[in-house]
C-alpha cells in the first residue's frame, strides 16, 4: 500500500504574479498625496508625507537653518523630510528626495500640489 504524503510542507514558491522587478520604489503611500499640507512648527517631529513647514512660520527652526532654505518638506512618497529652497517651493526647480531608497522626483505647482515627474 503505502500512501505517501509528499510535498506536505512545501512552500508556495515560484509564484511570479507578473512581478517585474524593475526599479524598487520605496513609496509608503498609494496613492501618494497630491496636495501640500501646511503644518505648524509643533508638527515638525511628526511630519507626514506631503507635509510642509514654512520656515518663516517656524522661528525656532529658522534660526538654525540657512537663509537660502524656504521650507521643510516631507517627501510625499516616503516621508523623509528635507529642506527646500525658494526655487523648489515655487516650482522653479524640481525636488529630488534625499532618501537613498526613494526615487521621488516631483515639482511643487502653484504652492499647493505636487506634480510627480518620471524618473529615468
Ligand atoms: Zn522620498
């Protein structure tokens, strides 16, 4: 006789599910926020993706930051905060995320929403 149970503990592997490993994106949001969300200085430690703190509104932070920077922007893709310049805030220059594992590239349009740019 001998009923053999084989493959009882075999893991389900090799299920591709049509995944094409192109560029792994570290975006924590889906969909990512389309609009800037202006916050006050008290929110600085807990910035969420897309949050913006204008340095002119943050006196304590302003003093320790170079005058060429205009705001703190939390990357809308991964939430990593970075300083942005006047040009970046007003759409004159694209913003590139500072995080290594994030390919976030976007532009701020009309000081109120993000335009995501294709990353080549
Ligand atoms: Zn990012």
